[in-house]
C-alpha cells in the first residue's frame, strides 16, 4: 500500500497520497485494528500478522521487508 501511494504521490503531486504513505507505515507501528505494533524496532523485524489476541510472533522475511519498505517510504516522503 505504501508503494502504491508513494507512486500516486510522485505522479500526481497530491498531498493526500503522501499522507497515505505515512498512514500505511504507521499501521506497522500500531495504528491498526488492534492497536498493536507489527514492527519490532528491537529486532528490526516485521511480524507476520494480526490476530484478535495480538500479533503472530513469527518475523518472516516478507513481513519484515514490507515493514521496512513502508517505514522507509514514509521517511522519504515526510
């Protein structure tokens, strides 16, 4: 989502898309349905998903890359 919004911001220049890049990144930091961070700054890993009880503790490569990419995009457009 962060990549798509970043591209839309690049193409249109509309601030709405830059704000959505930030929102996508904040999802990993706990601005999500459960209020639980999915990104772990201690390990640098991204957890694999949300459950009603919190996060799946597995930190797979795809989830970690998604979190790092979204956080990087937000920093670059911010």
